[in-house]
C-alpha cells in the first residue's frame, strides 16, 4: 500500500469519530472539524517520530485533538474575561463622561444663577439644585409660597434665555434626577 493510500485510509477511519470527540468538547461542529483537520496535519508532519502501530497513531490523534480543544477553551475564557473587563471599563468610562457633562452643565447653570438678584438666586438654588419644595423654601426663607413660585419662574426665564441650548435638555434631565 502506498504512503498516500495509508494516509487516506487513516483519515477516513478516524475523521468522523475524532470530529465527534472534538464536538463533545467544543459544542461547535465547525470548530471540531478544524481541530481534527489540524490534528491530522500535525500527525502528517510528525509521523516520522510516531510509531507506525495503529494504537500509537490513534492515541496521538486523540491526544492532539483533546489538547487542542483544551487550548481553545482556555483561549475562549481569556477572550471572555477580556470582553467582560472591557464592558466594565466601557460602563465606567461612560459614567465618567456623564459626570463630566453633568459638571459642565452645572457650572454653566451656576454662572447664570450668579447673575440673578440675591433672593432669586437663593430660591432657585434651593428649589432646583437642592430639591426643596416651595413650602420648605418659603418656611426656611420666611417668605410666602407665591413669592417662591414667582422667584423660581423668574430665575427659570433668565436661565432659558442665557443657557446654551445644548445644555437646556441636559438641565431638565439634571433636575429630574
């Protein structure tokens, strides 16, 4: 029997069972077929070093497939860990970005609020930035609730006029949270 014929017989004899073995370990038939093909390539390159006994060849092929599957599993774990870490970092980066934007919006708002009359400034800060109710502001400052409403309305009008339009939507989100 020629060398090529022996290789073909060997390939036909073990290919399907090796594919099934690899599939059991990888749960992916395409990957299993690639692993088995690679195992045969390794065998054909190293057959001079391996005994010609069929049991030795069979053991070599199964061992090669098994270790290749283990290596794939290890690589997948590393890749999955990398992606999990990057997802965390992406989330962390977006949190930092949100904090920067929030700080810029707040700085812009505070600079506009600083131009308001003193009483209007206090009412605006307490109502929109500290989250106090109109009644709480009125009680704390010793003024009427209607005065609080008027001061908040005046402050908001000035803010709407002077605030960068891009920041206005962000300010609305900012005061809701």
